C-alpha cells in the first residue's frame, strides 16, 4: 500500500508553503490564480485527500450536523431525514443520524455524544417538552439547536413546526366532503402539543359541521 499523501508533499511539489496550499485548496485569501491552479493540479495528480479531522481542529468546524429523531422506521421521519441530508450535502456537510426511540434520557445522551463529536449544529425532534435542566444543557453546548415540531416550547432555540391545527381541520373537512358522518379520531399522548393541536383543529370542524351524527376521540401511545 502506497504511503498516504500529506499536505506537506503537495507543498513541496508545488514549490509553496503549507499555508499557501491550505489557502489555495480552500479558496482562501492571498493566493493568486496561477498559484492556485498549480496547487490544485499537483493535489489532483498526487491524489491528495485533506484530513478533515485535522482541518476541523484548526477551523473549529467539523462540517457535520446531528439529527435526532424518534424512529427512522416511521415514514414521516424518513422524509425528514432525507430532506435534512440533502440540505446538509448541499452545504458540504455530513449528517449524523440518531434514533431516540421516544426515550428522553437516550435523547439527551445523544446530544452529549454529538457535542463530543464536535458537530456544527443539531436538529432534533424532542420526544417531549424540554425541562429547564435539559434546555440549560443544550444552551451550554454552545451549538446552534433547531427543534422540530415544538413550536412555542422554548424561546431559547429556533423551531420548525407545521401548522398542526390547520392540518387536523383539513383532515376533518376531507372526511366530511366524502360524506362521512360517524367519525373516530385516534391520537397520541396529550403531552405532545403537536398532537393536541391536530385534535383541536379536527374536533372544531366536526363540532361546527351540520349533520354530524357522532364522533369519538381516543388517545394512544406513539407520536411524531
């Protein structure tokens, strides 16, 4: 197996310093175009591959993001993961996927693990409302945190949330449009605010709809 090419080898072949190679390969300042082209050509010929770990120690960035979701087997989260991965790749970042399995302790353990891996940010679907201790732990990490489906749960972090109440209303109107008048509504634990919002929208439409004979609202475990 041939010896791995290092940045100093590219610098020697290019006749420039290591710092110039680094700036040339990263479109940095202070490198004229002819030098940049020569360095890139040498790096390509030698099949040089930058050490991202070493670069991260210098720049303070890992070019990786963490995504914590409940369960990738849930089709909803499969779509979320794919969208997050596509967006991360577009910004030259890798995505680290973690499944919390609706376990609040496991969720926070993953947060700690991602912090130790020095990811640049975390996108998470919190399994429940974050208590003050958990919010403090996230805030102390110093990382950008984006919460999924937790609108209004915290003023500390950015959130991305669908209009769940309108979604519930839309589902009810669809059933009514099909001519149904005896309707059951199955939802999850009431502690999940997004589910409560959907229920509110669904029930509100049914209560105001003429000719609805009856409806039943039941709760079950599991949520998005």
